[in-house]
């Protein structure tokens, strides 16, 4: 019965890791970055630790999203406040009435942006207003902010789960480490994206584009580094399309492997006559007990 329940949830666009079923979100793009649509289950192959697994559930299309915005309000972001506000506004413009939204603001420490009694909101304007109340200042606890976002998503409704980090990438104040965040991400079903707001002049010593890229890579997300207001809107729209227009593959994991061991995932796609394609997905997972 548990397996049947997991499959029914996935058919409603759940992207999660269960004991009985592993669901893998996949983005497929062409040589110029355009979406490759219309693929069927027969186009995909999924591998766990190098061994092909049967795809038992296949889903494509629009889904409700549980989205967390992880917003940097440290001193290094003070001069980038207009760009940050533009990124938050553009991201929330794509929100739908069935989405769950929340925010985490971080500087010396990380804290949920909404009132403590409100876990999520469906009102994009409420979240945008809440995120605007934290003034820039202090150091940068980016790892703590991402960790809190991943933990908050554990309380979210079934569906697509994602974090978008808006930051310049530095970290000099977290109690958490990168290893802590990576472990949480591997146990989560969340895809992590980043909008890196870097200085146009020589980089500030607190900026770290590489850190943002690493945070996104293992979950199947992507780090963008827009330089203008128009580019901020464009990458925000790109992230929204990723979350709404992805494929989801479900497979039964190998029961012989140690449950807590990290398992590597590879997905291949065969498309005749479509030219070169690019496949983006999470690099692996840790199976929940």
C-alpha cells in the first residue's frame, strides 16, 4: 500500500525520495538552451550507481511549487539592494495561487522572514514585503540560510520543492559548514538555484561565485550571474520555467545497498533528429529510512 500511495503522489507531480520510490526531476535543453518538449518515457534511461533502473513512473508538465527565497542581507549586499529587490520581485511574479512560499533572510544569522506563526504563504506580496524589512548589515551566514531553507521545505506540501539563493556568495559567519548543507541537500528533494549579484568593479573579497555554483550543481539547479535589471528578470523567468516544465522519473531503488549510503544518479536521453541536447538533474541522493 505504501508503494501505491507513493506512486499516486508522484502522479500529482511530487518530487521526493521515499523508501519505496525515488523521484528524479530532469531538465532537457537543446544546444541553444531551448526547452526540449514532447519527450516520452521511452526517451529516458536512469542509472543508480551505474546500474540501469526501470522507470516505473513518468510525469511531465506544470506543477505546484513550494519555493523558498534565501536572501543575503549582509553588509556586502548593501550597495546591491536595488538588484536584490528586483530579483525577489521578478521571482515572485511567477508565483501561482496554489504555490507555497517562504523566505529566509540572513546576515550574522539566518531567520525566517514571515511571522513566526506563519510557515508558508500563498501571497507573493506578503513575502516580498517581509523580505524587505531586513536592513543590510553584518556578516554573511549563507550556509545557515540555505540549511534553514532545506529544513523548512521538509514541512511543505507535496509537489516541486526549490530554493533560490540571492547572494554574492560569500560566507564568513555560519555555524553550519558546506558539508552540513550538502548532506541536507542529498537527503532532500529540493532543487537549489542561485542568482549571484556580483559587483561590476573588481570583486569584493566576500564574493564567491564558485560557492554558489557548488551549492546548485549537486541538486540539478543552476547558478546565474546577471549584470543588469533586464538580465535579472530573464534569469528569474528561466528559473520559473525550470520549475514548471520539467520531467520527473520515478524508479525503485536497489534494496541491497546500505540505506544511508550516498547513491549516484545518471540520466541519459535519446532524441533522434533533435541535435545535441543537455540533461540536467541531481547527481545523487541519500535514501531516507
